[in-house]
C-alpha cells in the first residue's frame, strides 16, 4: 500500500530541518500536499526532469530549504536584485493607494531557509530604493544592507515560522480595514465572492506594542487558518506565496471593508450570499490550496455574522447642527445692527 503524504507531513518535515525534495515519488499526495509542493517549487525525488538544468533555465530553489554560504554575494545576485525591485514596486502601490503613511508599513520575502529580504525602518514605502533593502535571519538579526531593518520584521518572521506557505508578508495601515481594527469589529462574511475565495474571514489579533515579539505571537497564532489579519488599533498584515500575492490581499480586504461601510449607510440590512453558494466558493478555495477555518464547519454555520454590530445610522438630524464661526459672526452683526436701530428710535 502506498504511503499517503499530507501538507501537514510536509510542514512537519520542513520544521524538523528536512528537505521535501527527498520525499518519495511513488507515494500518494493529498491535494493540499501537491499544492504546497507546487508553492515551494519542489518535486519529490525521482519525478524531476532528466534534462540537465543550466544556470538560465534551472527552477528557482525552494526558499524553505535553500542554504546560502556566501550571504553578501547572494544579497547582490540578479535574483535578489529583482526581488528588491519588486518590493519597491509594491511599496509604491501601497503608498499611492493611501495604505501607508509616514514611514509606516513593511514588506518581506523569504529567500532561504534562514534568510529574509525586508524593507528598512524610517523610509516611506512610496520612495524605497533597491539599495535600502536588508537581509535578516529568522531571529531578526541583520545580515546585509546598509540601512537598519524594520522593527516590525519580528512579526513577519513569527508568521513565516508558523505558516510555511507565507513566503511574503505585507503590513500596512489601509484606512477602511484599519477602521474595523480600531473598532475591533471583525468584518462580516458571505457578502462578496472574491473576498470569500482569496481572503475569507479576517480575524482581529490582540493589541501589542508594534515591533514586539508579543505582537508577532498574537498574529502568528492566526496564520494557519487565515492569510489576512486585522491588528487591533494598528493596521493589517497579510501573507502570500509571493510579494504580489500578499499585496493583493491588502487591496481585497480594504476594498471589502470600504464596500461594507458604504452598504451599511444605505440604511437597509446587508444581505449575504446563500450558504450553499458559499459552500461552492469554499470548494473552489480549497482546490486553490488557500486555508480557511470554515472548511470544517457545517453549511448552516458558514455565514455566522452574529458578532456584526455596525451601529451606523444614516443622516444627521438638522437640530444637531453645531454653530460654525461664520454663524456666530452673523449673529454678532445682527445684534450690533439691532442695537443701532433701537438707539436711533429711542433718540
Ligand atoms: Zn504598523
């Protein structure tokens, strides 16, 4: 009987320092295991192409198992230089969409078993340069780069340790999703298909001081089942199989939260997609290998928005309108003119 290998088996193998490319080719792999191997660009032993790879066509190595001996030359290699440009591009997109402010936000990409490329501290994400980037190990020690690494990298590293599929993490403060994080209201579900498939539930991680290990731990506790996490009174962090994939989650969650806020102001109860149709979306999502807590739930439990209390009402009653400075000036003028008229009559 053939051995069955699940994504969990592969994750445990990697966590124990094993190499997934040594897995047997003649075993049975579950769909999520195949997806994880594809994500990691790994083929089990014996299934690799017999054509001799040359340096131009060789498949990129799996970042989870890659060992780097000369860190400085790897930092300046064409492969890493391309990733530095990709991070600058994503930084610019975050800034142009108002997802980051001041020097806020940070981006990381895992490039080797114990090496992560990340953004520096104190630089606007809209104006990053490739030469600003840093290498850190999985404990957060800086290994390369002239600028100091972001203090929030500790959160990214905790996420990568807890979720092997998290090759890239993006953190930002997009205003609509951050509004939910400040109100500590988890966005309701089952409203828009794209959100259900690519993101799903966006839970709220407890507040901790930015840059602290505690912050990383509270987010990391959620990344096995969620790729997008709202950070209470702070912002949003997402993970993906690449930097663009992680960034997309940021766009999707903020657009979703904005739509929910607008829809709530229309003054009618929000309607959900029917549960059987949500079940269809979850089947598609599972086939894509994207985690979701709700795979384990019964159909009747899928769209439980009982925690959703928007508390928003439409319109402001006219009597609540506060006097503005120009109102006060006009009142003062009327009073002066009235006094002048009264004086004139009395004289
Ligand atoms: Zn932040």
